[in-house]
C-alpha cells in the first residue's frame, strides 16, 4: 500500500511517499480504508521531535474512512461502517489498523473529509471547556488561538452552551468568520488589546475561563484577563516555552489545568461525546472549515502548510 513515511526527524521535507507493508491487524483492531486524513498539531510535533524506533514511520493520528475488516474480538464496529478514528500513528496511509476503542461510528451521510477533523478538534475543545474548564451557561470564555481547529471548535461549543465568547483573530476576514460561528466579540493578538478588551466587556471582572492554544510568554500577562477564582485551560501551546508566575495565581485564586485529550480518547465518556459531535456535524450543527485539501502523495507540502500557513481550520489529505 501507499503511505507517507519518515526515517528521521526534521523539516517537512523528511516526509516521503512510498510503498510499505500493510498494517498489522489484531483481534481487537479495526482495519480502515482511509478516505480522509486530518493533519493535526501532534503529527507535526512528532515528526520533528520524536525519534523513530523502527523506521520508516507512518505518521498521523486522525483519519476517517470505511471499515474493511474487523478482528475476532471486535463487537461494536462492522465491515462497511463509516468511521472516524484516532491512534498515535499510522493515519497517513491507504489502510490504517486502529484498536476498536479508538474508533468512532459516523452517520453515513456525513462527509468523511469533515468526519476526519472532528474527533481531535471538537473532543479537545469540549474537554477544555467543560470537563476541565467547567464552563457554565451565561459565563464568559476567552479563546486564544481561535482560528485553529480546536479554537474554531471551542467557539461553536461554547456558544451552543450559552456562554459569551470572546475570541482572538489577526485579520478582519477571520474576525468575520469567527462571528459567523458564534463569537460575540473579537480581539487582536497583542496582550494589551486582549486584557483591555476583556476587562471592558466584563465590567472589569474578567472572564470565567481562558482557553489558550498559543502559550508563550504572553500567557503570564493574560492572567489579568481572568476573574478572581477563574480558570485557565492550557491546550497544546504549539511547543512554545510557556511559564506562569506562581504568585499571581495564588493571590487571585486562579486554577490552571492542562488538557491532554489523547490520554482519554479510548474512554466510554469520550467515545460518546465524539460520536455526539459527529452526529451534530452530519446535521450541520457543527462545522470545521477545511483550509486546503492535498493528495497523500503531497504529504510533505501538507505538513509545511500546516506548520507555516497559519490557516483557518484544518489541512486535510486524501489517499
């Protein structure tokens, strides 16, 4: 079968398109004929920093497709089903073997290109907002990094939950797109703009929850935009060095939580949540814009675009 692979860490150019052996398929696994691959931030991080134990490595953690076969111990998924899936590697290929507990059933009328983008983006956003952030209706959330996949998902989920949504955007076009998805207020990227806007919109009180996808040194200053006893949910932070001074957290009773969604994607709670979002996407209740679609043969270019293009939404590949 054809797959995108890499032999050593590095820039996107280390990714090659080659013939490889089909994936190993066990009794608890689901074999998926891949229709669409979502390029996730974790794919880029792994390619750069996680040394391959047995090269070549087929990267990729998210895709959707049609089930080709199932192992003898699989009980919930059948051949022919449309599914989205997660695993720590292997999605950048024509065939993908995934443990059943990482496979999510899709409505058959859901475009598989859209389905591929749902589990990581909407699942991470849901956990950041509700499981870890404890966001309640009528509360206010600040979403920093709102034009990426998780941020776009968070805007929609927070608005649907009845929260007031403040989101960051770098251009007027992106601001308008975020408003169309449910953002109540848009603010620029500079720390001063964010803090001043938030305090102005909240009668100097601050937001109840900050969901942060950007990290970096600014995060320390942005604690001023969070109310007393508010929460900061840190997601991903793009590999940037991030530090928050301890004293301001203690003085204002702030809670900081890290969101590492991949650790729970096998759980029943998450499976039910992701399948609910897939059903909503089929009804067009949720959406994730696709910035660009590449052929799998152009995986190196897709990775480069995802790293440097600062796109609105997700980059997707088709085998």
